[in-house]
């Protein structure tokens, strides 16, 4: 075994040891996303500028302790299990390409949830994957935070790695459980198993189950991985290097190396912790990340930030239409029967990025930014659903479209209902996801979380004070075929309000999406598309 491979063992720590957080025992239902040649499981928490966390080796929950930190409440936190870990599909292919494949998986996950760019955070070997992503797709990385990357080509690495050779020997001797145990004792102490089980139930067992990924693929891949100043030149965004004060000299030398690669590298020193720094002191790590991101806000590649929530800063090219006193931004994708899609409140056309590839193969999909949101402008007049509806009819007029299928998500679905109420001849069918028609329909979960979204005052006033709710009689007068697509775990809209909607409209159908919540158009696009396409086929 090459000495460069041996030394990496000390760098790729388990992701659960010493986790000091109330939610460490939380069992989350993770969703699945397709990646090249497999699937990864992931979970998203919160709203705001998106952040993708890439864990190191062994247990895949290294960033779980950060998720409830108050300093990260304004961000959209995306955590996933890399292939070969936990419930994601197995990692395959030669070790030489392992890190590059893992970076491609990270990119595919971002695209699956409708993102072109995000802040990227990587720990240990996951930090190498983050660096590879910055090399292969620099436009996808808003900023880069490296938690003690497993950089082995430094002066003190070889000597340190020799102490950990017995773990490798045990694995190749047919004892993967003993190999993991020996490794963990070396890096986390003799009580690592009980400490891990207390913070992450099932953590030790998961480390043992994932041993093959580490010893057969990840370990040799880290030892062979190469990166230098010439490669780093392709990336110019800010970099944060986070280092524990008790970490080994090799990791401190790694920080010196990163400074030679990236001129915009900043340092964050966390006192009293070692390589398990985000588990040992999640509060300091989270606060340091939030401070870094606050000084390097997400940027847009188009005319302006595409979304009030900044769900995506990779904005598509579109057109502007001057109507009703505003400049309305819109995009047109594909050919065929027209399908108008209306985004959620505070958002933009980017909400539908995950759904567009399949829909645009079948329909002419029109995705506007509604007034006062995204890239569209506003007037001094108060917002109203009737005005939103009239704007959309003017857009259809400008495109020469007499009628269209009209879909919407959340507040966009409410606009779609108002189009059907006031302009029924323009709507072939309604396709509604997670619609709320009244501020009284919103749950306490929504009311609490929305406080952190920094919505513009005018939009907030409309949502919570001035918007009008259709009467039961007005909904009953809608004769347009109507589909309601609702996540079984909808957390923002009260069940009674949802039932009132679909029971009031005569020609309505309901499709429930398992393991989906209010964010279903972003997180369950395939299921929503299937429901839309099937419903349209029945009502042509």
C-alpha cells in the first residue's frame, strides 16, 4: 500500500462522532435524485440562498448538527448522501475517476432541484469533491467552503499515515468491521462507538456497511487525486478554509497549500476542536459560514436576481413585454399546445427548472415572472389577484394564444384560479399544485418560517393583509377541468382549506404525491409532471 494512501485515513473522519446537537437523532425522510448511473438521497431544509453540503467518508450525516443552527436559518440547506453511502446507490467505476464522478453527481443533484449555482461546503474527502466541482463546473459554485480538505501531498503527510496502516491491513484481511473500528479508535478514541450511537442512531453500523466504499474506492482515489495552481486558475470565487485548532499539522499545511492556489482564500479558526469540527462545535462553524456568505452574497447571471428567495442565481435568457404599466419578464420553452406555468409567491420562472425538460418536449411552456417578483417590474398600485390574472391574459394575447393549459404552484396556483374565474374562455384546464387562497389557510409552520424569508413589504402586505379569497360560490362556478396535485406531507396549508378547494370546484380531481411536501415542484418534479401530462391527455 502506498504511503500516500495510508495517510489519508487520518483525514477522512466519520461524520457523526461527538455531534453536539438536539437534532442528531432526527430521522428524516430523504428524497431521491437521479445522477449519472445511479441515484442519491437528499433532503432540503429552509429557503434562501442555496447551500450544498458534501460530506466526508464513513457515516454520511456529518453536517446534520449544522441544520438547526440559527445563523443558517436564512439559507436553503441541501444535504445528501454520496453514492456508496447510506441509502444512495452503490458507487461504481475505477478509483482513478471516483472524485470526478462524485463531483458530477453533485452537479446533477443541483440541476435536479432547479439550481444552476449554489454555495458549496465540503468536509475532508468531500472538500476534494467540492474542489473538483469548482474545477469542472466553476459557474455552479457561488463560493467554496473547505472544512479541512484531505490534501495528502504535503510535507508531514507520509509520516502520519504510517500509524494508521493496521486499519487497511484489517480490511484487506477480510475484517471490515475491525478495520472501521481500528480506524475510529485512532481518530476518535476508544469510546467512538457509544458516542456515535448516542448522536446518530445506527451510525456505527452504517460506517461498517459503507466500509467497502471507503477502503476500495475513496481511499485510493484521495491518494491519487491531483490539483494544482494551474487547475485552480479556472475558479475565481471566494474560498473559506475552516481549521480546528487541535487538528494535525498535515491539515494546517493543507491550508497553506490552498492559499497558494486561490488568492481569495479566507481563514476561519475554530478553537478546541479537531477534524470533526462541525460535529464538535457546530455553532462556531455555522456562524463562520454565515458571516462568509453574508460578505459574498449570491450573484445573478441575468438582468437581476431571478428570485426573491434567490432559489437559483443561474438565470435563463428570456424576453420582456410592456403591459399594464409594467415590464413583464417571460420565457418560452418547446413547441406544441400552450402551457402557462405560474411560480410561487416571492419566486420566479426558475421554480419550474426541474419540470421543464420533460414538459418542453410535449408543450410550448410559457414561464413568466409575475409583477413585483423576479425580473418583472411593478407600479405604485396595490397588488391584487385580478391584476395578476389580467397580466397573464395580456401575455397570452401578445403571443397570439387564444387559450392555454394553466398551471401554478402555491401563490401562482391562486393566480391560475383567478384567471379561470375572470377569463374562463382562456383556460383549457387548470393544473394546481399546493394552492392556498387565503392567509387564514396558512399553518403555524408557514407563519414561523416565512419570517426569515425577507419578503418585500408590498408582497408581504398582499399575502397577509389585502388579498381577497374567492367564495365557495365563485369556485363552484368554475367549469374548467381542474387538477389538484398535493404532497402528502404538505406543511404550509391547512388540510381543511385544501379540501374546501377541491370539493368546491365541480370538475376537479386530486392526486396525492407520497413523501412530498409544499416544495414538490422542486423536489418531486417527475411525479408532478406525470400527473400534469396524464390529466391533460384526458381533457384535450
